[in-house]
C-alpha cells in the first residue's frame, strides 16, 4: 500500500493517522486528535477550522486518504442473501427499505455497499447493506480537499475496525472472533469467521454497568444460532474503560481483550507520542483500520 492519511470522524472527536510501508511492514509516521468532528452535512465548520491549522502539513507525503464514519450517520439493513451479480434486484430491495425508513429520501441520496455474510448454523445466508447519506459524505470529503490528497475510500467505522483486527491479529484469519466497538450508549458488534463477516448487530447499552450483561446475552445468542464457538473477543471505542472490560471478562466465558491497532506496526513517533498511542490505542481503531488493506472489500458489492 502507499502512504495513507486516514481520518475517523467519531461522535465527539476526530482521529487522524498517517501510515506508510516500511522495511518491516507498515510504519506509523504521524497521529493526531481534535475535539471537533463532522456531526452532519451542516455541522462541520468547527472541525474544518481546527484541521486547517495542521492537517495540510500532516498530509505531506501521503499518496491517498481514507475516511471512517460512525454508525450514527449510517443506515444499516440486513436481509436474506440474494445473487450478488443481480445488482438490479439488490437495488430494488434497498430502494424499498429506504422508502420505508426515510420517506423523505430516495435511493440516490445514499451511497450503498452490500456485504455477504457466512451462513448461520441452520444454513440461512444473510447480507448486510451499509448506506451512507451523500450530503454527509460530501462534508467529510470537503474537509479533505485542503490537503490535496485524493480520497481512496470511505468506510463505516466498525467495518474499518474489522480490517484493523484482521491485520494486527493474523490468527483471526483462522478463528472465530467477536469484535465490539463501545460508544456512549450503544455498541457495534461483529463476528469474523476465518476472516469473513458472519454477523453484525447494533446494541443499546443503557449504562456502562450493563455492558457485561449485554455481552453475556449477545454471546449466548451467537452460540445458539450463528457460530459453534468464539475463540476471542476484542473491544475498542471511547466508552471502553478498564473497569468495564474487567467486569465483562468476569461475566463471559470467552477471552476478552482491548484491540491494539498498532500491534503489527513500527513507528517513527517521539517517546511522548508513543506513550499516547499506548494509552489511546482503543480510540484509533477505525482510523487505522480504514488505512489498511480491507479483505472484506473483495466481497463488497457497490450500488452507488
């Protein structure tokens, strides 16, 4: 891959990283975070103003750029698997769902991607569609224009996180892994089976204290209908705290750990920056993941 600038417009902050090929694999060459973010297609000027002060300099040397966006700005829909070569049928399905969920919108207001998922234990095959409103994406892309770096890809944050897991934990390609992205009041949940998407869900978290119980119930559901076992659970996100992780570990039988998106990377950062990365690794998962090769994109069907 080429030197890549990556921006993750999180719910409350924007996370930025730059990664380039090195002699021993990928190398982290720069990192940053600001308290402003792109909340909507009309609420992005604070982030724009803040980024203007340093992003063009940070982008120097980057050949391409990637963007990750949170599920708050995404419409997710799951449905029984269809023939991926029949894009007209897939489009009709999504047109129907968008009309029901957002009567004020049309299919052309969104950019859509469909991902096949591994069959459930009963053999049922499903697909998940990720639809992002184009006006919001245009605001994200507009911020990037100050760098002059061409945009390579925009991804849903949790799907970018899937890529970070597969890159940094090679054993995940031959095992069944649960990935949980913790936000303030909800969490993204996915299962990767031998590197392929087997499950995706969005769960409400009423309070941090309820997270262990939510995990326990979700794992029971997964083992009863989706996968025969789970080798490991990885967690990340701004709501992840050590006390919450320890409580969840005590509540479930699956080994759990914090996902480190820098695990398989070298770095040219200063000592204080490396220390920051060690403490804040769980916050940069989507930013790093978006800049990495994405194995699941090979199965992705783009519909606009």
